């Protein structure tokens, strides 16, 4: 009789979740022929098709539906064993967390977290890495403990918790020669020069909304991050559309003013994200609790 190891159970689970052999193979990063061989072994073991193709989808049989909750339970319990460690003591731990953040979070959130650690967990250290296309894979591999930002591309196997809602506003120099009010008109927004920031986060939401409205900005310069946007806007007559909580930080330095945009841009949620493999980890639970208390609305 076939020995149903965890690899076979994981293959079963991924086919069940995605209704697709090819998507399951992609998720598990194995070849589709290898996965098909494993599926045939399980079919022989259970003497059941397990999945049948209906309208181009692999639909579970009745037997698959019955064993599915047992497979989920077995794999979840295995994760608990793999991730088990002793109780986490932040006051004495010298653990190093790796956190993935956007550049805005570096400016706004990171100082608050560092001050909290100095007081409550003085020996803990952080390594900060950017959020990019490799972030989900690094989280699933255990290379990243937590990601804070806007990550709509995460799929199954990840947890998330909303910290706060974000909206877009515009900033301009306090001495801007043409903008004296507190709200931009549609004509002003279209005519003024813009500083565009191509960064991760809600950037594509802003771009998508402007495209829907048929608004083409007159771009003076494109920046790779938000780090220098305040200084560029302060010393030119260009304007920039940026997240509200970043504006609050750079406004404190003086030389800038906030202008309400002429359009109602969608808000988006800034969340903390973690993989299922660390969900029960005491150290990760402590970090998530600290971030939620520090940053949530």
C-alpha cells in the first residue's frame, strides 16, 4: 500500500484549492508531469479519481470532499510541530526579525517600532528589506517574518491584519506662485507640473484611478521612492500626490502645504502580513501584537 507522505497530502490540498493541476504545480514549484504522477499514485491508493475535469476545472469527487478536512488538519498540526519553540521572552531575547516594508513605512512607522523595542525588548534587532515581487516567496520560505504595507498579490497560505486606512492628498510648496487655496481644481491638477513616485504600495491604485478619469499628469520628474519627494516639491513649483500619513511627517519640516485633490481617490488598507508557517510562533505573535498596538487606528 502507498505511504501517504506529507508531500502527497500537500499536492492533494493544492489541487483541491486551485481546481487545477497546473496551478498546483506552480504553487508547489514542481513540474506538472511530476505532480500528475503523484496524483495517479493517490488515485490508485484510494481507488477513486479524486478529481475529475468539468468545464476545464478539476472538481473534487465525493471522497475528496470527505478527506479534505482531515488533510487540512494533518498539515496544520505538522506546521505546529515544525514551528514549535519555547515561550518568547522579549526582555532577554536577542532575536533578529526580518521585516519587509515600503519606503514610506521606513519614514513613518519604523522609528516608532525601534523606540518601542529599545524600551521593551532592548536586545532584539531588526533587518529591514523592501517589499517587492520576491516578498511572498521569501515569507513562505521563512526568510521574512512580517511584511507591512499594501500587498494585494498574496494568495493562500498567508494571514493579514489591517492596521489603518490610507488616502491620497496633494502637496505643494508653501510659496507656490499659482496655488493659494486649499483645494486643487481639475484644471489646476491637469496644468501643474507633477512629481511622480513609482513605488510599491497603493501607487497602482492612483494610476488606475487617473486613467479611469482620463487625467494625464504633466510629469516633471519620476522618483523611485518617496524619500526625497518633500524636498523636490518644496524647492520647485511642482506638486505631488502622496499618501496622507507621509504628508503629515514631511509637513512638520515646514515649507510645504496640503491641497485636497479634485478627485475622490479610493482609499486602501495598510496591513501586516505573515505566512501560515509562523502563525503559531510565539516570537512572531509578539511582534504582530506590538505592531498592531503601535500602528492600528
